[in-house]
């Protein structure tokens, strides 16, 4: 057994782009993706034991002109990779090699802190936690729906949602910065406070 340490080396373009890693995602093919905040995103090359910049992200960031720091990564059942980039949201389709900017789907309802996390549910829905509440990305239609959230009753004045996990097949437990956590039922599309 052993531990190998990886650090940013300014003289090595295949080292980590920075020493801060905010999220690691292992995709369905086994590739490891590293979200490195303002330093972007890299994939680990097992065979060469090195980190490689993801050109699709770099190109999309340049095309959109968005700051797009990468904080979280996830994927849907169609094996498309999603990047939470603050006020931007990008998607990479491995089967086509196409990179998409999903930011316009939010219709200006997220700000610079924006997207926090993606939670896939089945093949048709992707729940998106943001600084402005919850969105449902309808995958077949490629549309985004903003789900009403009672900020005063449930969020203590803040619509921000930070992290989530399914408690069962339809209840999503969502952490919030001010109220601990709330429960969202994906069938009824209703929020309720956490049990006392």
C-alpha cells in the first residue's frame, strides 16, 4: 500500500492546475474528472499518470466569455457530463464530443455564485440546486423549470440550496445555508421542512 501526492507544478503542464480540488467525479467509463475552481477542470490519464486539461471546457469558456470556475461535476443516464461553473452551466456529450452552454436555459435567474449541484433522477430529469432555489432540467426537451420555493417559510430569507441526496425514490433531502435542510418530493413537487 502507498500514497502518492499530487500538487501543482508550474513547470509541468500535466500537473494539477492548482492545489485546490473542489470535486472529483468518476464517470461511467471510469475516467476521473477534477473540478479545480478558477483553474478549470482536468481529467486524470491513468496510463500516463498525469492530468490533462479538458479542451471542450476551455473552448466553451473562451467562446462564452464567462468566468466559469468549476465547482461540481455530475452526469446523467445518457452519460453526458455537467459542469457547475458558478453563474454558468456547461454540458459535455461524450458520445458526440459536443460541448453545450446550458446557462441561457436559466433565463437570468442565477447569479455569479449560481449552480451548486446536479442530482439526476431517471433518464428524463436532472435536479439543479442553485443560489436561487431549485430547477428541474427536462432532459428530453432540454428545458429548465424554476421550482417555487418559499424563501421566508423554508429558507429563512435565503433561496440558496447547497447539497442534496435522495432519501428514497422520490424524496430529495436538500441542505441549505440557513435552515439546515428541507425535503422536496419530486412526485408532488412540494417542499416541506425537515421533521423536528
